């Protein structure tokens, strides 16, 4: 892969900036950490609530065995998927932010963020 490198043992390694091109198939915790951090970073840039788009999700994070939406729903400890009133569209709320730059964890709930969950509005 174009963004992977090799360590001193010749093992392929992937950089977090390009997902997990070189990650071992059974190292899903690293893969998941990369996905969570990329998603959280996008949401931080939108004030903690908005649309998420991961370029080439299947290639970069396919080892997680889920679509982006399925992954977001499975990680309800960090994200809340808010369906649109109609159609398949959704937005995402960052419910727990472990931002290392701030050195703290922030927990947000739907009520404090003023978010109406699908059907509750």
C-alpha cells in the first residue's frame, strides 16, 4: 500500500492518517481506534454534531466488518446516530469525547445538546 512502511523486522505498518493499510487482520483494536479518532475529529470540527464522511471506508476500516453507520451505532458509548425525519440520511452526535489535546473526557447527552432524536421531536 502506498502509505504503509516497514519496521525493522520487515513487518508492514500503517499510519493513522491513512486508516489501517498495514494493520494485521486480527488487530481490530488499532483499526477501531483509528476509526473512532477520525470520526471524533470530524465531529469536533462541527461542534460535536454533524455529518460524517470517511473516504474509502471499506478499504481502510473493512476489518471492522461493518458499514460506517453500523460502526457508529455499535459504538453508542461514543456516538449517537440521529436519523433524518425522512429517507436514509442521518447526522451524528459525539456523546463522549476523549480528546487527547484537551486531556479530558467530555460526556454530552442528547438533551443537553438540544438534539431531537428521530420521532421524539
